[in-house]
């Protein structure tokens, strides 16, 4: 009896079994079924104006997004997140004074209340678009999506501005 053949048998059997299971999974009927992406519900009562994305002076550094937001919905909601198309990630920041110096930090939840406009502007609330897209060019637009705490969304376009242009 060949010792190498008998020693390899316990190693080969699990590999054959695993390959068989993978083959069965690939042949299941569910693999051909179309997948539906969840369609977000649009937020009601949201109005966005003056939207702009300002590029950083140094390419690759985060860009800033500013806009004016008003809400006329029935229930109080908070702004859960902001997504900037083409950015690696987006963060809502607040510029605040801390220990005598101005600093940026994650913003507290932004509550939207009917009749109380919220301004995302330099020196206050703003969105940081981290890992910005190289495709963003001044004069073009980029899509921004707001997601509220109730799961509804609102998308709008922001004009891309070069560093140094009016923010």
C-alpha cells in the first residue's frame, strides 16, 4: 500500500465535498432571480436652495457642501445623513469655538422643524465630502442626497465651485 495515497485521502474528501456544495449553490434557481433595490421614499416638505460644493485648494483634500434647507412637514425629524455622489464618505460638521479657537467637529443631530430654516454655510453647519472625486469640475453639478430619521430622502444637485470662488 502506498502511504502517500492513504495520507492524502482525508485531505481530498473535504475539498471534493466543498466543491460539490458550491456547484449546487450556483445552480439554485434564486441566482437567476432579479434583485430589486429598495426604492427610498421621498421626503415631503423639504426645500433646498443655494446648493454648492466648494473644492479644496489642494486636490484630494475634502470638499465642503453648503445649502439652505427649509422644512414644512407635519412631524419633527432629524437629518440622519448626507451623501455626496462621488465622495468616499460624507460627514455633517459644525464649526464651533473651543478653548478660544475655531474648530470643526461632528454636528449634533440637526432637527428639522416646520418654519425654521437651517443654513449650511461657511463658519457653521456644513457637509464635508471626504475622498472627493477627481471627476468633479467647476461649473458642473454633483448629486447630494439627504436622508431623514424617518427613512425618507431628498436629492438635489449642487453646483461645483473652484477653491477661492464665492462659498
